[in-house]
C-alpha cells in the first residue's frame, strides 16, 4: 500500500505525521521528494521517458490520435 500526500513544509522543518490504521505496524519507508515549481506541470504529464518521446514528436505538426494509430498499425494491415 502506498499513500502519497503533498504537504507544505514549514520554516521550522517539523512535521507531525498520523499514520492511518490500515498501515500495519512495523518497518515502513518514509520518503520526501521536493516539488519544484518549474517541474510541477511536467510531472503531471508523464515520466521522463514519455517526455523524451513526446519531444521527438514535437515537430510533427497537427496529427490526430487516429492518424497515429493508423500509422502504427499499417504494417499489420498490408
């Protein structure tokens, strides 16, 4: 089970965490990942791999999902 929550870290850098009862007692991993404002939009759209692949398609122009699908399936429909 993974629970993710965005919190505002105060200037004192002190947080109090209440763990839900669904989390069993015992060892657990607590990770902190800062959100950078410039990357906030980028993180919503995909992973670094999909971002690189989307960059390859940036100069392709206006193309619909159907056209991409037809192009991809063309080798099987011959």
